[in-house]
């Protein structure tokens, strides 16, 4: 079932440049990359260039779970594509984010994540990405 995908959209109350840059700045990334409410902020590392890698160390209970990937496309400030590797992903899992300026202080995000090992993983990621985008709006808005 690796053809499973999710689409999550969100209006962010911040300018497109600020929203796009948040995904590439490790300090900001650690403030919103929280797939579950109440999680501690993760540790993040990033080399934000095409071919560069990132790691997000999410703390789940006593366990630290690394989520890694490689930047495949960076089209400032409209598109970001990266691989997504975690204990809950499958080969070829990628995330594509499209950013659209609605006006000078509002940005639309369309996030698509493809390839999941099963329906449960897909559903968990859909909820996680929804929480992440809500937190992004909270910290930038």
C-alpha cells in the first residue's frame, strides 16, 4: 500500500517569505515540528540546500526518534520537496510543500506526503502534519 498519500492545507497568518524560511531555519523548525500537542521541542539539524540533509529528533516519552531526509527541491519561496525517513516511513516517502501568497501577510500551504507502509501510518501522519501546520501558524501569526 505504498501508494497511500495525504494532502493537508492550511492558511498561515504570516508573509510567504517568513513561512517558507521557517522550514529551513533549525531554530524555527524546532518550535513548530510537533506532531502531537504537548511534545517537547525537538532537536533539529539542517543543511538547507538541494542535496543537503536534515534530522529532527522528536522526543516521544523517554524515546528520541530521528526523522531524517534530503532536500530534493528548494524553489524559494514557493516550493519545498524532501525525502522523509523515520521508523514509521517506507522507501520513497517524500513530502512536497507548495506555498502561495494570498496577500502580504497571509500564506496558503498545501502539503502532500506520499508513500506509507499502511493505512494506520498514513492516518497518523495526516494528524501529525495537521498539528505541525497549526503550530506553525501559532508561532508565526
